C-alpha cells in the first residue's frame, strides 16, 4: 500500500484551497470552478475551517477603481442604451 497517497479529505481540502486561490477568495467564482453551488462551497469552507484563509485572500485583492458618477460614457449610460428623461446629453 502506498503511504504517499493523499486521503480523500486532504485531496478535497487542497483542491478547495486551489480553487479559492484562483478566484482570489471569491466564493462565487470558486464554486463555478468546482462545479458546485455557492452554498455547497460555503459548507466546505466551514467544514475545512478555511474562513480565515478566504478573508485573507479577499483582503489581498486590490479593489478595482471605479469612476465617480457622471464620468465615463456620455450621458452616463452604456453604449446602445437610451438616456432616461433628465439624463439627456448636454
């Protein structure tokens, strides 16, 4: 019998950590990578006591800068969108 073979629990935990790392701690994205529901992933995170790891991963991700309201596309709407009344281009 091989002794260098991981148990199923260990393999699951490693795979879960890898998916969370790829998703930078985003549990929705990690769930998609793993092919499970977000709720199933949350239960696995709890089972393997990975909440602190997820929090650390999420805090290490740099926030995406967002432009203030009124900047960006003309009239503040996406291409192909019709401006709402009061949002006409000036």
